[in-house]
């Protein structure tokens, strides 16, 4: 492993794209695309479509009808089908409320019920294609879930939990071993929707990133060679007083593994997932409360800590702005989630600084949105590890160059003076999206610092958080009428070189922002 001290670093280095490796990656697809939907032979279907027509606040609806309407609206906004397109070959291509690299949708959504008025105790799979729940196990397994999650406090009073899993080959079919990065980013997109959709119907997901992987996989009857749990969330019903819970810790570290066997291409992905898994830890105990964002940077804060890249003579531009308006009862948010699309072509027209500031505000200043009914401190694994850089090519009122975004002081700090349009197209594997975007957002992290804090599992946490942030970027941009597209394929080392980002900052995710060309969203 030479200077690499962890499997996560080894995996990240082995799965980097370079001009030489990208040609090999392009030969990955063999055979038909895997089916992006799971089916069960045994079980019972619960159709959720009728409840989309039921008003969540209809005074004439029964309590059960309102409860079903809440759950139905929640799930369709989290991961439901929102459109379908017929391809040139006659096949149907389905779009969902959460983006997925290549439209491969590796994430599966499961519900675990403790047993309440709606859902008898058991296991449920969300069938996105039919907008239904499939009850495939009817037993009381809540205690098994609690044990697998090391008795996380959020599971003491909640009645339902959401488990996200990933079917590895759905993404590996196209992206080979690097697919693991995209798998975690895709699950992060769904976590972003989980948070926002919850606010629409008075649910509050409490993220549980630390759990015993093998126990969760066994509980869901997964084949660990082909599918694995990625994240767990206790789903608190905010209409029940006892489920209004404090901010709870979300992560647990996994051990470092010093030895890496000789692995051929195609073997890295399952090995990496196993390396980031947590084994039994009888000594682990959850902290009852974590510091909130508002504790650190909210209106009552008297001291704002400094950020990285605070150079004394660099240009600093404030990003403070009025929050985005999501309409009465967040009606604008639901409309946005259901019409979210990835832009395929930008017009090249400039953005305004006000638009860029509004997007950044929604992503990084959630406490500005408490009065509108959104969560002011959504759960992440460890957001303190994520750094954000913005390459500006066309923003009115802002010089071209690379900026570091400092969320605590709400300002952009210019760290490089240059027009990057040609280089951005190259970095994004030749995609015009990089060239024609008004701004390109890069999420990075110090990989060694993340591993020192969280062990090998830190790699999973980083990409879940980057995907969560990326989904908030998507939603804010679409609300403002902008084009947006996430990019998980890029020349890793060259990004750092071109933008002047330190080499120890691993690039996790890229999101392009611009004005969409006509009829170029999908």
C-alpha cells in the first residue's frame, strides 16, 4: 500500500479516473441493463396510489385516511416515479424524485414497523414502480433492529424506521468498482429527500449511520454478495409528542484494516463495502445529544469560528441573502421535488450572484428555513469533514475563478483567479455541462482526517453527506428555475491541480449549475 494507510485510501486511489483509465472503464457494460426494481414472489401489496388523491388536511377524511395520505406523499417524494420516457428502442425509462448516476437507481427503500395503526409489525419494501408497499415479513423484529443499531435512542419511542440498501450490480454494470462511490452518493440523494419530504408531512428522520451491517442484512433477508444496507433512519412522527426527539449522534467508527490483498478489477467494490462495515462492538454507547448547527452559527451565536482557506488578502464576497420562499405549507417544495430533473445541456448564459447565493443559503444555512417549516438542523454523518469549492465561469457580479465557500461566515473566498471553462469541460470527462455551467460546485474532504475519526466507514459517511448536499443543491436550483446536474465521473487528481485545491483534499462530488437550454432536462 506504500504511503496509503487504509483500505479507503487504497480504494479511492485505485478507482480514480485518468485519461488512461477512462477507456477501460468504458468497456464495463456487458449484457442488458439490470432491472432497477425489486420484486417479491410472496407477500402482500398495499397500494398507496389512492391516498395521493386524499388531502392531508381534509377535515372530512378519517384519521386513518389522513395517516395513509401522509405516508403516501412522503414515499413518492422520497423515491417515487415522477415521469417516464420511451427510449428509441421502445423501452420505458423511469425518472424518480431522487437522481441516480446513469439512471441506474441502485438504492432500495425498506420500512420496518414496530406495529402501529397503519402498518402491522414486519418488513416492507417500497415498490417505486407501482407506488406500493410490499409486506414480505410479518413478525415483530423491532428489538432485532434496536440491537443491530446498538440501541440507538431514536428507536426507543419511534414506531417506523427506514432502511436504505444498495444493489451493487445495478451501478457496477456501468461503472465497475468506482460504482461504490456513486452508490453512496445516490443513497445520499435519497437521504436528502427523506429529510425534505419528511417536513412536508410532519415526519422527522433521525439518521443512524452506525449499525451492525451483517445483522441488518440478515434481518432484511439480503444476499450480502449482491446487496447491502447503506443507511438507517428512525422515522419520528412529529404529531406524537413522545417522538419529538433531541438531535442525536449519527455515526460510529469501524476499525482500520491495514492489509489489502491483491485484488483484480471488479473485486474492489464488494471488498470496499465489507471493509466499511461495522462488526459487533459491545462497548459502544450512543451520546444522547449532538451539537446542532444553530448552536454553532445560529442567530444566538456570539462567536463564529473561523473556516479553512481564510487568506488575509483574498477577495471575500458575502453570500447572505433572503431565504428561498417555499410557499404556504411548503407547497412549492413538494412541486419542486416532483419536477426535479437533471439538466443535460446548459445555454451558457450567466447566472446572477443572487441566484448562486440563494442556492448556497438553502444548502448550508438550514436554520434560515425554520419559520417555513423545514428542519433547521437536518442529520448528516459528519458535515464538518466536507469542504466546498465553487468554480465560477459565468456569474454576474462575481469575478471568474475558484472560490472556497465558508459556511460559518457565509462568504466566498477567491483562491484562484482564472477562467476555467475549457479545463472544467476536460475535468468532467469532456462533458459540455462543465464548460457551459455558470458555476460548478466541488465537494471535497481530507480523507486521512475522515478515516482517523471514523475508520474505514468514514469513506461511506463522506459520500452519503456529499450526496445529501448535492440533492439540496438540486432542489434549490430547480426551485429557482436553474439547470443542475450532478457529476460523479471526473479526473480526480487533475481537479486538484487545475483548481489549486490541496492534494490531500479528495474530490467526492461535482454539481454543475447553469441556465438550461430548451428541452434538455431528463
